[in-house]
C-alpha cells in the first residue's frame, strides 16, 4: 500500500516528520477540523506529486501552500494518514473495503471495565480519516489522470499525390509531409505523439526534456527530445511495406515490437544514420547516409541505390501517373543507381535505354519497357 513520493523541484512540503508532529498535536479521540474544499484540494495535490511534476506544476503547488496555513496543515495531515495506512492491519483494511455500514455496534463497557487506551480512542477517527483519504485520493487520482491523458491539441494532415505540405505545430516543432502522406497529431502536457498512417515526413522537433516527441509508424516508435529526422511508412516504391528512419541532426531512439511477437529491439541513431525494418517489422542493421541526402524528396529528388526498375517506377508513381508498364518480370528486376528529379519522369524514362538493355515501345495510351532483342 506504500506510495513512493517523487523528489520535488523546489521547496519541500512538510515532511512526514512534520506531519507526525502536526497529528500528535491533535487531542486523542478528536477528529481534526478540515474544510471539505481544502481537503479535496490537498488530496488532489498529494496524488499529483506521487509522480514527477514539471516546473509549472511545482510553482502552482507552492503557491497553493502559501495561500493559507490550513493548506499546509491539511496537506501534512494527508501525508501522515497515508503513512498510517501502512501500519493498519490487513484485517482492518479488508473491513474498510467492505464498508463501514456493516460495522457492528459496540456495547457499553461495564462499570469495572478498564477505560480504552488513548491509541484505541484515536483509532476510529484516524481510520475514518483514512477512509476520507482513500475517497479523496481516489477521486483526485482519477481526475488528475484524466487531465493528464487529455490532449491539448489534435489534428490530422493529409497530402494528395504530387502535393507537399509544411506544418507548424503549436509546440514550435514542424512537419514536412511528402506526397500521398497522412499523419495524426496529438499533443499532451507531458508528451507529443504523431502517428504516420502512410507516406513519409520530416520532423524538426523543438527540444523539451520534460515532453518527449514520439513518432509511431506500424510497429516502430521513434522517441526524441529535439532533432531532425525522417520517418517513412509506404506500401509502394522504396522501402515497400517497411518503415525507415533517417536522422539528419541529433539523436533518436527507435524501438520496434512486431505484431504478435515478444521480440523488442531498441537502438539509437545519430546524425548520418538510418535503419529499416524487415518484412515482419524487426529492425535491421544500422547503416550510414549523408545528412545532406536525408529528406531529399523535399527538393523533388529521389535516389536509387541498386534499386529494381519496378521499384523505381513505383516511386515515381507515388508523385504522378506514369503511364509506364513493364510486363516482363526480368525487365522489372533490372537494377539501376542514380539521383533523379521526380518532376522529370520523361527524362528518366528516355534515359533508360542508355543505362539498361531495354527499349521503349508505345502501346496505346501507355509506354511499355521491353528487353532489347
């Protein structure tokens, strides 16, 4: 039943030793007089401070304490009650859980019965106060948890084929969306979440150590404080069906747990590194990339590195309709390397016969790429 307290960020509230002193000053058998509103506020603050709080929350707590001596006394009393619960026998806790309404009345003692001890006289009000603490702390925790889990900002963004978009988020971070991309954004008080549904995006994250930035794509989660990186999650073209993370600046932590698997791998990427998942979602080896190449699509360029012709054409197809077909699997399996402008599909296609043993054959409204005889 013990709850560990977090280390406060400024002046400590009354310590448990102080709480015991305040409680001992109350006459045995007399319940302390507590304002219901102050009691509820104290319970809420007590629960909130069981986890790490930010500087703004700590300042608000200290301001609340300074408003009235009753605030400090009530907060100290809650700290004392919580420690008291650690010493209450399990049978009494079980009795509390079943409800005080079923407690049997106590018969009046006979004339020669020894008076109850001060500790026993104090037990009932302290246990009743413990019940109040349970109720208030439980309500405070539910309210605090709901407040923490409520996003401060939500939005969805989507680009059509051939469209690019740059978005400024309320926290000062930016997202640059590639063609045919959809992301969902939710900002919370202590974390920032972006879900890449499809496509790819470059993130320039404003540093905030108290509020990490998480990007989710399939089974991958990328966590950062402040950096510049790209996450790709597409079903066609390069990295077909995989997730890829490229880092241009800073460092990121990449974690992956494939669906239905207990295998989890966590790695760190630095600037000039990237990683790609395999077909089942597991992270592959870390590889090197020039930081200048990260997010080259923002300048309308695509880079092929020993890429099959079929994959290359799929990548162009993401930006516009190509009207190019490859019927021969052996032609689609031919590989090429180079950097190309995605807005100049015609130049790319016309250059193919100079770098591959193929020729172009018009066929109605499309052009077929066939093997040279």
